[in-house]
C-alpha cells in the first residue's frame, strides 16, 4: 500500500470541481427546472356527496391528530426519551406536527439518516459527470478492498451505495496501515451477491465525495443539500462521516421529506435528477418475483405491490438518536420522527419506537384512499413447495466446511453447520432471506441469505462467509 496522498492530476481536477460547485451556487438557474404553465381550468363546485366525504375525512384526521398528540405526550418518558419530534405530511402540507420537551427548530442527531445525504451527494456527482456508479472504488481510495480468495469482480460505487460490496462491519475498528484515514473492512462475500448492511462501507463513500469534489462530506452536504433545501437549523459538521454525523431539526426534516416526495425536487430546485432518483428505487440484488415484496434499493428499504412502489423508508439508530422516515409515493404522504435516547438498544426505547412508528403509519392510513394498510404490510413468504428450492448442501470453497439446508416434515427449513454441529430452525422474512432468532431474543438474530442468479439458487451467505451450492 502506498501513502494516502492526492496526485497533482487529481489536485487540478479538485480545483476545477470546487470552482464548478461555487458557480452552481452563484447561478441558481442551475437548480431551477422549467415547468409548463398550467392552463386555467374552471373549477366545478363539489357535489353534496363529495363534500360529505371530505368532512368525514377531515373529522377522522382530526381524531387521529388528537390521539397521536396525546400518545406522544403520555409515552415520551424522561430519561428514556428526553425529547422527541414527529411530523406527518400530505402533498405539500403538514397535517400533523408534535414535539415533546423541544422546539421544532431543535437539531437532533439523525444517525443513519445521514446515509441518505451521502447517497444524494454521490448521485449529484454522477449527475454532474464527475464520477460514475460503475467506477471501482479503488480509483478514488487507492486501496484494494477485494478478497482475492473470493475471485469476485471489483467493488464499485454502486455496490457501496446498495450495501452489496460484500464488505462486513469490523466490530473492533482501527484505521488501516500506512496512514489511510479510513477503515478497510474485510470482504467476506462476493461482490454484488448479497445485501449486508455496512456502516464502514458508507464511510468510504464520504471519502469518495472528498476525492471527487475537493470538499469534505460535511462541506459538500451543507453547500449542495442543506442550503438548496433551506434547512437552516441543520448542520453537517466537518466530522460528518458517510454513515452518521448530520444533525437536523423537525422543521428541516419536513423540507427533506417534501423533496423526496417530489422525486428529488424542492421549490423548483432539482436536488437530484429524475434518472438518479429512479436508481434509488431499483432492486440491488436478484430475488424471486412476488405480489407483496420488500427489497433494498439505494439506501432505502422498499415495499412494492404487484411491482408498484408503495413505500420507501430508512431507520435512524445510534446512542443519542432514534427515529424513522417513511414515504408513501403513490399516496403522496409520509412521516418522520426523531428522538434522542441516551441508550437506544433497550426494551423500553424499542417499545416507544415501534409504538410511535405504528401510530404514525396508522395516521398515514387515514390519509390513503385505497385498501393498502402500511401497519399490516407483510412481504410474501415462501410456501412449503417453494422451500424445496433451497434444500441442499452449500460448501465454502476455501475450506472443507459446509452448511446443509433440510426441509423438516413440519414444513420449515433447518440449517446444519458442519463446523459447529449447530442445528437450528430458520424463519423466512422474505422469499429468499431467513433468520435464526437466538433464544431470548425478539428481533435480532443470524441472517441466512440465499443468493439467486437468473432464477436459480446458487449460494448462501451466513456470518461465517459465503457458501456455494
């Protein structure tokens, strides 16, 4: 490995990019998109039935608003949750807003929601032709991240964005040797084969933003996202990393959610192109087709029904922060809440977190005019017949270990690891992802991800590595 420096050629490129970024903010026309003028259409008065329906809907919204406000005031217990703030929006209007022990202008740490700002930064640089989603990350970071034993293709910017790089979180992080300012995580799975959430992978994206633009991630986010969105209470400090560090108020998160609901536009300013916004919603790894589906796009978890996008959402969890953002594009509504629990990984906070999330979803259900119910949405699970496609032996090509997947007579899958002798029942969370819940746990467990290519099951990803069928 060589010393981490910026080459003279890259220095000249950085200077030109900084100048271009400066000019972008001086010339606001670069953000503004021409819109066709609306024709004057005579508005017909509402029919009696429509007026009665509107009044009934307004009454339901008011009832839901009062109940949600009362719930937040009663359940935001100090010191488990010192302060909390929530908002529900529909079209371009706020239909609910509540704060407990704070003002709507108070900045909160938004934890992993920072990843959505990092994502937008990368997509903007792609829009401007400075980088490509297909660029190998070694082009900017000058380090080989690929595990030669896996013989997989190079890790690209797309793979980091979609958590499909195969890199895994280092539980005892340390900086790489030779003065690299970032952690070099281990690649445990072949590139592009499976989803594996990796904060350290998103931190690498923050350094790519710096290499490509000449601005620290915090400065880039401030100039190119916070300022255009008029997020005046928010900040992206110089210490901001790709996975965390941005702080936002409820008022500003409201503007942020409006931008996503408008497909990447805010007050006529295009923050990210329509083409890049559509990329956010693409599936990152292959999975079986189904009516009710949950998958990972860029950064967001997506719900679809019959191939149509119904929800995009992302959580925010870390010490001092807990929240959730969820948008329902087809219904043009959504919500976000944020709080500051000193300790988030405890039953008392999770009870509050899931209780508030379900009530905000219920509020959005009142705003919807169809049968879709976000509270009860569940992705399709495999039938007993479909479970048979996963049965077989999966071998690690670098040693003699294997995992056997068996179909139990009672109609569920059993995983048997040769190297531990462990035998456990695995429960489906989607059509190709399963989990083993440890005794005494309610949600966390060991993931069993079956890898599909061209409709065939070809491998299995578990915590010990990748196994080939």
